[in-house]
């Protein structure tokens, strides 16, 4: 039911960078409302920690 976890990627120089991930909201799938994203950079340390664990 939606694109939760879908990427917001931006082309920076010659490299694609993951800037955000779609999060659930009550306005998802409405064409008159913007999508909501979580800023991936806030979780980089956590992602690296989890990746090292397994």
C-alpha cells in the first residue's frame, strides 16, 4: 500500500546520492500533497553500526 522505503536520490557531480527515504503518512498517495521523506544523513552512523553487526 504505497512506496514506503522508496528512495529520494540526487545526482551530485557524477554520483547518485541517497538523500531521503519515503516514510508513511496520512497524505500518501494524494496527488495534492507532497511526499514525506526522512533525511538519510541523520542515520548514517546507525546504518554503519548495523551493517558491521551482520
